[in-house]
């Protein structure tokens, strides 16, 4: 069975969780067998998987990046990220348990927060395109790069009292490890609906804080949303000038982060967290007995 994870323009914490987590919690050796595919954490319920292969879904979400897949008997769905994914795919709403990255809570991590340390994790696109380490340094926030290896990101998260995150999986993992978090409204509107899907699975009413571009490239990308060809050209043409326009744009970016770090952090209730984790672990036990997992 093949473990699928999305591969984008850079290594990304939210995607890399899959190859880090699932070999640890499942008694199966993943390989490149393309007749069966395992879909875990992330917005990876795409419409382009071959119709002839078996798809095992374990906490994945629909992100709107492609048309919704047509669910037939080749899809074996244990649960999905949230009720919005369930609704879009025509599934029982009860299957919207949560994102399976929350199963990192099973690995026994212990928080050792540095007093007064507040973390900041940008979306991977912002990490690639923006000047956020410099902005974070100016605000006093502890910068956590989603492109770092998963163990390094988790260790950094465990050292903070709270996390300001534009990266959804920053908030998902923080919530699972009971680290209070503040959601930042992603610069790219395409990345926003999936937050509501995940939050609804835990009964969270999101209170996202606005973000501002940190340089000229991000400002141009924000102005060209929906025109992917233009964005690809901008990223290629300006790939080495992430500091261009910093003097002009940095004050607004710094102000936005300062407002976010002073906002009241959120956290799902202990009851909601325990209920979701219990349901995921029950699904995990069932998954281990799934005959498809023996391949």
C-alpha cells in the first residue's frame, strides 16, 4: 500500500506529518504499491486519483483545490476532517471527526514551555515568499518554519506558551498537544475554508486575525489571487527578492502580528478534544483490522 502525501514547492509540516506519524501508529509497511493508497492528514481528497485503485481515507479533508471526488466503492472512508468535507462528499456528518494529525497526541509529548515565549508559524507559501523571520524578530515572536523537519517543528511548538499560526496544521497540532493558539487569516483566500471544516469538528468558533503582506512579492501575489499563471510568473521572476519592499510593507506586517499576539488564544474544550481523540483511536483500531491494510 502506498502512503500518499501532497508534495508541493517545499517540504511542508502539514504534509510531512503523514510519513512521520502513520508508520509509527500502524502495523503496516507502506510501499509503492499503486493498487491501494492511504490518505491521511491534509486537504488531499482530490478528484484525480485513478478510479481503479482502492482509497483508504483516514481523517483527510476536501480543500477545494480540485473538484470534489465522486465517492464510490473504491473509497473506504473511516472518517474525514470535518462536517463540511462530509457534506461536500455526501457522507454521514458523523464521519467528520477531525484531522488525523491530532493522533500525534498518542506519542506522549510533554510540553516544556519557555516562560513568555509565543511562537509564530506562517503558511508554507508565506515562508517561501515572504520576509517573515525578520518580521517575527521585530515583534519578539519565536519563528517556527513549516519547512523544518517534523520533529524539529514539534520540539519548537512544545517550547512555546502559545502559537500564532497561519498554517492550519500548526493550529491542529497545537490543539492536539493542548497548546493555545491564535489563527491568522491566510493571505491566500483558497486556504481559508478548510479551517472552518476542521474547527467545526471540535465545536470551535474561529476568531482569525488579519495578516498583511511582508514584502512586495506577497503584495503582488495577494492582488493576483485566482490568476495562477500570473502567480507562477511572479514567484519565478521574484524568487530571489523576498526582501524587496520590506521597508514599505514591514510596518503593516509587524502591526498585524503584534495585534495577533495580543489576541486571546483559542483551544478546543478538553471534552471536545477527548471525544475526537477517542473516536480517532477507535477508528485506528478498526483500521488495523481492515483487510486492505495487510497489503
